[in-house]
């Protein structure tokens, strides 16, 4: 993997953190919609809950993958200075 200069490394880290934040927002909104959702029929509730559960699962997996990639590639982006 290529060692990035400091500006590119900071930009890439910021983008990854924004991706994690976006996935967290999707997770929170989906949980909120499951808790506070009002439905007229049981069929509507089941279909909406399955959709929100899919969003929750996807956002948690996406956060985990992005966080792991951020942690595992950090030594390549910010190498230790040799004395």
C-alpha cells in the first residue's frame, strides 16, 4: 500500500469518519422509526419493520467495515517518523 502525504491522509481519514457518522445517523433514524412508527394495519407494520431492520443491519455492518479499514490502514497513512 502506498504511503500518502499528510494532506491526503487527513482527507481520507475525514471521509471515512464521515461515512461512519452517516451510517450511525441511518441506524439512529431506523431505530427511531421502528419505536415510534404508527401503522394502520399489521401488514404495513411488518413490511416497514423488515425494511428498517434491513437498514439497521446494513448500517451496522457498513460502520464496522469502514472502521476496520480505517484502523487497519492507519499505519500506511501515518507512518512513524524514523529517528
